[in-house]
């Protein structure tokens, strides 16, 4: 438990420090931080939808393979 708690406390400390620095910075600097966060969010969303598209692609390829195999197994002749 000790290590996990220390890690969480360190993370909270870093967050608090970052927040304090953010509050002390100029509006321009705050805007830079906001832009970075928004860019990170956009990248994450893009990555997420890329991943979803890939998964759908693979799923449809698998479905195609299954469909290709069906007639061979169902055809009695």
C-alpha cells in the first residue's frame, strides 16, 4: 500500500504545483496551456477513432472470410 499511496500523493502534489503555477501565470501563458490540453484531447480523440476504424476494418475482413467459407461448408456437392 505504501508505494501506491506515495505515488498518488506525488501525483496530487505535482497537480497542485502545476495548478498553482497556472494560476500565477499570465493570460497568454494560460492560453498556451489550454491549447496544449485541447491539442492533447484532439489527438486522443483522433487516435480513438483511428482505433475504432481499424477495429471495424478487421471485423469486416473477418466477416468476409467467414462468408467466403460458408458456401464451401454448406454445399453438399
